[in-house]
C-alpha cells in the first residue's frame, strides 16, 4: 500500500502518522478517516500530524491540511504538523504553508519534555571553548548586537514575540556541566528559560546600562544567553548576547531576528501570545542524529585534513610578525573600492569563492611562498532542515593551494570551488584536526553578507531597526592570529575587516595586508592570470 494512516487518540490529543504519498485519492481517504476519528473522539482539541514518513504531498493534500487546521482553530483547538521530510518541506516553503500552518522539526511535544540526558560537545563547540579558555587575556566569547528600535514599536508585544522564540527552541535551555564520571564538559537541555521583561528606566540609567551591557559568561550550569529590552522615554533598544559556543552568526543575526519579527507582526495584527505558531527546533535531536550516523570513515577524513595542513608554520604561511605589543584583539575595517555587487552578475563564480581566492593569493604574495594555507568558515547548514535550526552549525575548514602553475582566474576559482565542496565531505573528521591546530595561529577567512551584528538595518514590522556599535567592553577571544572577513553590504559595496592579535601585528602591517588584498582583487577583475598577479 502506497499510503497508510495511523491514528491514536488519548484524552484530548490526537496523533496522526501519515506515510507514503498523499496524492488526490489518498487525501480523500485521509479526510474521511480524520472526520471519523474526530467524531469518535469529541473531546479532542489538539491534533498532531507526524509527516516523517511522507514522501510526497499533492495540492489536494495541502487543501486537507489547511481545512483541518481551520476546523481545529474554529473549535478553539490546535493543529500542528511535525517532522516534515525535506521533499515535503520544500513544497510547504514554495507554497507558503510554512507560514500558514504551525509546524516543528522534531517529534511531537519533545520541547515540552524535560530531557535530562548529557550530550557531548560537538567538535566546533569544543574547539571554540578551547579557544576561549586557552587564549590569554580574554574571558569572553560573545555574539553581541545592540539594536535601536523605532519609538513606535510596542515593547510589550515585542516582549511576547521574543519570549515565544525562547520557549520554542531547546538551545535556549542549554547548560554546560561537568560530567562527574569523566570530568568532561558536556551539555544538557533541561535548564529554565526565564522570560525577558521590558526594563523601563531614566535616560541616565539607560546611558549607564548601555556602557555595561556586555559581560563574560559563567559557562558552567548557567544560562548561555542574555537578551534585554530597554526603554527610556522614546528611546528603545533590543540587546542580544549569545555565548558563541551555542549560537553562530547566522542564527544570532538572521534566524532569531526573523522569527521574532514574524511573531511581532502576528501580535500587531491582533493575535494573542497563545496564538503564535511554534516553529521550534531541537539542537539535542540534531546531536542525537549526528551521533547515530555511523556510515562515515573518520580516519579517511583525518588523513585528508592532515594532508591539507602538512608543513604549516607561522613563519612560512602567515605575514611576517612585527609587533612588540602585548597580545590582544583588535578590529579594523577597510573599504574595497572599484568592485561592486553587479560585477558578479552573470559571473561563473560566487562572491565568497572570488574573495576566498583573492585572500589565498594575497597570503601567497605577503609570505612570498608558492603555497598558501588558511582556514575558512562555512555556516555548516547544508539542507533545509539545518537552515531552520537554532544552534551553532559553523565549521572552520583548512584549505591550501599550491601556486605552482599558471591558470586563468576563472579556472582557478572553479577548481577552488571543487576543493571547498570536497572539504565539506570530510567535516565530521574536524574534531581531531581542531585539537591539533588549535594553537597553530592559522589565518581564517570569513565571508559575511548583509547586517551580521556590526552595522546595518533590520526590518521590524513596518519600521527599520538600526544596529549600533557597542561601547568598548572587555576583550573577546580571537580564534586565530588573523581573521580576514570580507563583508558584502546592502548598498552593493564591499569591505575587508581584519580581526587580529596585537601581539603579532602592528596597525601598519595590517594596513599593508589590506592594500595587498585590494590590489589582488583589482588584478583578478582585470582577468590577469595567477602567476601574473603573484609576480606583479
């Protein structure tokens, strides 16, 4: 049978498991079965539809879901879809059903069950935590943004919108603890999620508050986020602060904000907090799936990364160290003139690939070596399910290029793209490599698109929320000797940001690095070959 229905009703809740293909005929069968089940169980006021085994859904199936949802809402009940397969989720996203019917990624009500299990830190989490504690002079590993809100924003509605997001994702219940038996730092997802309140204060109190917002985390058995809604007269702010070991840039700046903004718009339209759809995700469930996936050759991946990093040294593969200052973290931004987003219209390569290729070339020029070795950050999200997951998904992957033969920029970037995709196949083996090159000070390339916490605007209802710079606070942990971040701005321009160790590089050395990158980018635009760029 290509289609099966399994219905279980208990007290006031009905769970429906649907498997196979929900075509027109199956939709008619399902509608009859659903009506009969409701007739037999008149007290049911919550319907949970599990789609983890549904491989196809037709327009008739969509109409059934919409009709059933409206029927349950009309009688004062709830209707929710769980665990849609990737193919079905693509249909929901294409048709807009993901914004119409409440749905969650994980098994029914798993967010409401207290999960007392201990989970290991994922490789990227352990790497970041080791960086945090091993980098001298730093006590912080924070992802922070200060957002100035329009005076028209209803802070009480925003509070409800924010708290709904916090209660929908188990990453906000994450606590780091020490395993009594092994002494290892582990994580669990059973912490209390305390609601955020609107803090009303005087102008003087607000100014003092803004100066002291960012604080180091006490990471053991404590909340790993700090969100605040601040109000003084017509001045209103939203402050977001996540421990980087549980949240990455994409989640902090985009996924979180978009979900909060969607909830806020729903509340403004007249819905109550109880009406808000839960589109939650479970980071614990993702860890369980990752642990259960054993069809992978870990040693093959470790061998791949060791070959990629073979021969790396600070002296050979980083610009010459010239600083006599104490170690610290400094950040400086340089505009890149002469290139705008329309340069990439119709180009056979992407913006991230182009700028990564430019950075590798620049490192080769700066070191005078034919081999460039660095790492690059991928957001870690490879499918639609992961793109909706709150929690850290970043990966920092080593990459090398041997400039031992000449080729065109186009051929170079095509080959580099293939190398990046090959590296992604081995990302599960990065745990061993992270521990081996943690202190190697390898340079790191990051491509950021749009407003990612430093500056820019975000939509909030019919208004624009403006990201403002934070007052200088306590130094945050730098993950490498030099992070080279290429930013694509909403106005079509680009800039390069260096986050560097002041104990290794002077401001003059960093400015020279920026000049070399900008010169390489100009030569690549002109279509110069690789060796021409290196020898110029």
